C-alpha cells in the first residue's frame, strides 16, 4: 500500500497507516493545504471551489472529508456530487469559481483514490504551485475559520447535462450527420460516472446505445485502464450486437478508447490521431502530444500542413506546450483528447462527439478508418521498482549507452532510432519505470521493448 505525493495531487490506497496511505487524516491534510494555498494564490476574502467525484467505493467518504475541510477553511463549495474530471474542469470557469478538486484515482484500481487539484481556469496546477501545496501540507501550516466565517455548500447536480450541452454546441460537432448515420454503439463505463454521461451524450446524438458495466457503483468489473487485455467483454459484445463500434472510458472519463466493428481495438493511441485528423481538416493548425505518444499524430499533422511538437509526459506539460504553439488540438496517446475550443483538459465527451462526426462524414467502417492512418505499433511495459533501485543512475547509463542516437532527456530518456523509438521514464503516480516502444510492427515493438528491459535489468542487477 502506498501514498504518492506529486505536483499533480495526492494519490493513495484506502486504509492503513496515516502518511503511508490515503487515510481520512491524509485527505483532510491535503485538502487543507490546497485551500490554504488557494487563499494565498487568489488573495480574495471569499473563495469558491467546485468539487466532484467518480463512482469509487471510497468516493463518498473522501468527498465528505474534503468538502467539510474546505468549509472549515471558510471556503464555499459547489458540490457536483458524482461527476467526471472534464465536467469539473468545465464547471470551474462557468461558475467563476476560484479552483476545483476532483476525487478520482483515474485508471487506478478500486482500492485507490486521489485528490486532483485545479486552478481558477479549471486546469491542473503547474509544478511550482504543486510544490507549494506539498510544502504547506508538510508544515501543516493551516489556519481554519472561526464559527461565523465557515463556508457554505451549494449542491449542483446539473453539470453532467451542462457539460453535454457545451460539447454538443461545439461548431465541429455535427449532431444531424451522426443522427443520419444511425450508429449502434456499445459503451463500457467500467461501473463509474462514464456509465451515466456517455450514454446520455450518445442518445442526444441519435445513437442506439448498448450499455455494458454502466452502473456507477464503483465495483470495477475489470482493470479500469482501457487497454486491450482488459476489454475482452466489450470486444465480444460489439461483434455479438453487430454494433458499429464500442466506446470505453476510464472511471473519471478523461481517457477514451474505441473498439472496431470486428471487435479489434482501434488503438488508444489512434483516438487522438482520428480526432485530430477531423479537426485539422476543418481548422488547420498545430498539434501537441507527449513524447510517449505515437508518431502517427506527427504524420497526420504534416499531411494537413501543420506543425507537431512533443512535450514531457503529463497533462499540464501538454497544455503548456499547446498554449505556446497555439495548437488547435492535442492530448496524450493514452486516449486523452484536449480540444481548447471547449477547455484545456482531457475530455472523453469531446473525443466521442468529434470522432462520431468524423466517422459519419467519412461514411466508412471504424476498421477502415483505422486502416487509413499510418500504421505504427506500440509496446507499453513497466518494471516494478524497489527502494534499492537507483532509477536515475539507470537512465544515465542508458543515455550513455545510446549517446550516438537522437536522444531527448526532457522527461526521462527518449531514444529516437530511424525506424522506431523507446521512451523510459519514472511514473509520477506509481513506483515503476515505464518502457514505451513504437515500431512498424507489433513484433518489432515487442522485441525492442524486451531488449531494452533486459539491458535495464542488467544495469540494475535484477
């Protein structure tokens, strides 16, 4: 069991000892640190924070602790209740709030939960802001309000519908084209809030919906990370139902994967590629993804005469580079779509609406759309870390070993070979090294990954 404190928030497993896990005491401590930082950062007399959660079993407990801690600091709370990460991000500026907290451990299993922290724009905090909050938490430098100055709770359960309306009102979302296509779609909501909001969105676009695991009870029926090995049930159901495609989201609805009509994966990496292809065809411009993402986005961007750049891993880094490059769309290869026309945050609703519009316009099967893009194959692996392993020394050794190749050390080590690449980095959220490779075939990507893993193990002596 573990508690991970990082600039993106605090994440941990429920239960156990204070400081080692995400206990009630830790939840209160970090909510207090965020509220204290926000008071200094905003500098207003009275603050408002939007709070929402996914459907995790621990959600109501953590939610009540966090909300009442903010109240104790004299901060008003707009309580969205069961929600999604992008819904809270959209709500913050619409409510003219001063910040937001999403209670979700994203794709982590059900024993995990987390506090994801937002600024007044509904965007994740940057590194310097995150460090300040960690320092406040460490020092326990909190000053709570007296009884006459406590905050108030305003419950607003309309934001899922407001979020849907915001998506459907986007100029590039063509509801009539999607209705005319008469799509049939299977949705796997992994028994979290995506099981409510995605079917609701689809029905308003005239799509026939078959629900799978859409009961928001927090009992995840499979590992909630939307990878091929976890999605056999929806793959089988898409074929059985003769559906046009399958849609899978993670528990907080910021990662999106599609299943082709034949039950094969469209590929999480290609969610962004397809959405970008559509957006760039109407509004040409630049794109950004992180350096663990497929080269296919670069190829599609070049095709539309745009410019592509890769950022360090992490949504805040992608957003920062998108703003700098004035990118019209961006995101991450894990199925995260960031479309600034609505907001600077990964949003599966935006991804679904853009993808279905694109598919309706193309008038082709999902598998045919996938085949129309440059064919790259990725292998995503990880090595579990023990405290004895010096990760930084491993990365330095790998950099030295491949010093004659095209190397980037912006975020871990990325080695670009002519025909393929490998990216090695420490995870911000788990005690592991991630090893991503990409090549022109799955066999080549897997072989490169195995070679690199063997080299790392040799250096680490494991």
